[in-house]
C-alpha cells in the first residue's frame, strides 16, 4: 500500500500525481475502518482526503502553516504526518487527539475544536511573518458551515483591509458542480491564476489607476461579470482575490490551483467543492449522522451503541410536548439540530424552529428578542459552544430579565472530543449572572419536570445536563412543577452530608451505600438548584451533620461547591467543608468513565476521599 510508505509530507512529494489518486483511495477505507471501532468525525474527514493530500503535496509543511477550522477534518493530515501507526488510538485514553494538537505534532499549528477562528489565526500568522521576516505560506481551511460564524467575517474584513498574504480555502460541501460549470470553472482558473495572466492583470490595474474613468469602468465590468458567473464578488469586495469553484476531489486540479495561487500576493480565497462522506455510501447518504458518530458496523452503517434513551432524547421529547401545550414556544439551535435532539421538533413545528448556524452570539440575542416579542424561546446549545455567547447571555437576556430557557447539553465530562468540548465551566459562568436561575437534573424525569418548571417560572433559566444515557427511571407523562429554589434530601446521615448536583447525585447515592457498610453514615442531598440555593435545607443539613462535601462535574473554581461555601458563610455556619469537582486544568480526551475515575469523581474515588477525611479527622 502506498499509505504505508508515507511517514511525512516529504515522502508524499516523491509520488507521481497519478499515484495521489491511488493514495486517496487507500486512505478512505483506512479511516472508515478505524473510526468504526473508535467513533469520531467520519463524514467531514472522508470529504477532505484529496484536499489534504494536495495541500501537503504542494506546500512545504510544517514551514508553510495550515490552520484547520474546527479541526474535526484533520484525520488525513495525521496519517500523512507520521501518525499512521498510532491512528488506531485516536480519541482513546492516552492516544491521538481527534483534533489538531500542538503538543502532538509540529504539523498541528493551532489547538482547535470550535468553529470560525481559522481566518483570524491565519491573519495573525501572516502579519507575524512580516514582522519576523518569515517566508512561510499561511493557509486557512474553513468549511461553509464555519463561515456562518460572525468571527469568520470579522477576520475576512480585517485580512482584506491589511492586504495580508494568506490563502483561505473555503471547503464547501453543500454545493455540487455540474460537469459544464466545473469544466468551465477549472479552465478559467487555470488561465486567471497562471503567473503570466496574473502579471498582466496587475500591470494593467497599476496603469489604469492613473486613468480613473477607465479604471472605474474596467473594475465595474470585472465585478459585473463575476457577479453573474460566480459567487466570488462578495469576497472580492472584502479585498480577496477569488478563485473557484474547484472540484475538491480532483487532485490534479487542486494541485495546479494551489501551485498557481502560491505565487500570488495578497489575500486569496480558493473555493473548493467537496462531498461530505465521500467514498462510504452510508456517510454520503446521511452525512449529518456520520458527522460525529459512535462505533458502527462497517457493512451496514448501523451504530453499535445500545440505543438507550439519553438526556438529549428526553429534552427532544419534552419540548414537543410543551410546544403542543403552548403555541408561543419556539426552539433555537446553532447548527446542531440533530445533536441537541431538535430534529423531531423541526419536523413537527418547522415554522417554530430556528437553526441560526454557527452563530451562538446572534442566536442568544435573537432569542432574547423573540422573548421580548412575547414568545417563549428554548435555546439548545452544547455547554462548550454556549461559552461563545457569554456577553449576550449577560446583557441581552439577563439584564433584560427575559424568559429565555437555555437547554445546556453536553455539560460536564464529555469524553473523547477532549478539552475543547468538555462542558465543565457552565456552572461558573452562569452562577454569578444576576437574574439567572441555574438547575441540573439528577435523572431524565427530573429534566422533563425542570423544562416544564422553567417554562412556568417566566425568567431566564439554564438547565445543564450531561452527554449520554439518562438514568433509567420512569418518566412521568404528566408535568409537575418543581418548587422554585428547593433541594431534595434523599438520605439521612450524621457523619457527613453529601450535597451533589446533576448526574453526580446518583454517584453520591452509590457512594453513600458503600460508606454505610464501612460505618460512615452519609446524608445525600440533591442540590438541583445551583442558583438560587436552598439555604433553609442547607442550614438544616449542616445542623445534623459533622461535615459537608459537595460533588459536581464542573470546575471547582466558582462552581456549585463555591456557591455552597458562600451560602454557609452567609448563614454564619462554620464547619469542615470540602468540594469535589474538576481541577484547575484542561482535561484530556478519553472515555467518560475513565476520565471520571482519574479525577476521583466516580463512586470509588468519592468513597476513598470521604473515608480518608473522616478517619483522619
């Protein structure tokens, strides 16, 4: 296999152009087979095989810098840059990251995982090379989805203003090119990006600038033709030279285009058309499902997971039931309709569903205005992505005290996507905002009742829940209001009180049972309201226990435990206190259970911490 001979881009450059096609044909089944056993981002990677090969074939990496937007399409890059033999460890404990990681390889230029920042990074690198005298080429690869993020447009505007020497590759996997358009486009790009034609064009522009009327007319005609025959006029107006569209699965065209544009100056945008999931029929037919997928059967494309109901499923079912009750309810998500469980809602209530693209800031302010107009918006966004709209949550929702409900999915330890995706900061960034109510359910049924209650509270609310299977308890069909700001005592005990929130409540109950066997009587409290806290029950529990420990899947700094500690001070209760959560460090990728074990947030870790504390007191 050709792939087995490639240990670096230097090896890649030894291949003939025709061999690159063979290499691409080997890479696709290699990636598909590995990801079927590990899970990961499949469709996006299958769509960028030829593009990645062409970039490393033409450019001198890592001297030339390739910045991947989001980074979930970097698997081919890992295979071509010395990580082929360890690729089977991708997203596994101690294995390769599923995203670019500077610590992993010099070919990974920037640690990424969130969308829309690549052009900003590339612009900064392009300006840095001017100041340092570097000869590096700077290339940003951004998808059409990531281009919906406002940050990308801010960067395009700035790069065009600076006239920076950089190449933006727009990986467009939503459009298709017919043979006629594709053939004409390829032919025109060969002419327009050739060195001879480029020199003539720049020379004519320079001369005509001394003849304003002629220059203005020529510029107008150029823009008119581009506006009629191509999508590039927008980018040209921002100061970019537009090239494309180029067939992203034609290696010869890609290599020729990249060779040509590498000789040009100023900001350039190369529009590449790819097909998500290319080469694996199931991914081509359903690229959304295969965007990020768990382990699956190669021959059928069927997921191998048990298919038990998740917290996301509970949310998706509940919001449909709520929407049937109240026609004012609308749902908003940021390019994650399937991931947040809103796919069924969008089918049933298409005129009440808004996918605002990768634009969380806009989405939050848009939702605030919907509430201002009398609607009841539910905003479903992953915890890690909602961080991007922090200012809008504060000023546009909470300052206005508008009834927006945030369904914060993937909170806590997320797992194999690693530090860019763990949702361990939301309790801290929500808890200190005035007017905000923060809740965390202990099981699927409590999530259902919290969604109903938040709808009735008529104020800003955030409900955070984890990735994965909901605790298997019966779900009440009827809705029941949860009394605002109240906790729930689940078990009595005088040696220690364990106050847990969210999915840590079930772990606390398991730990308490083990502690009972060891002669340590532990009370367990479901601290379902992170804000406001149930200070009455807290005072009662403190009066009946010798010490208190809090459990949360959130950073301990500013999180649930910090809130309990502050409440104890307000109540002037001073007693032995300990808080368990995630530490002040970025958490690596790995399976959720393994990560919780390593952090001491599993049953045995909690039992060990409490036993040592009680016996050494």
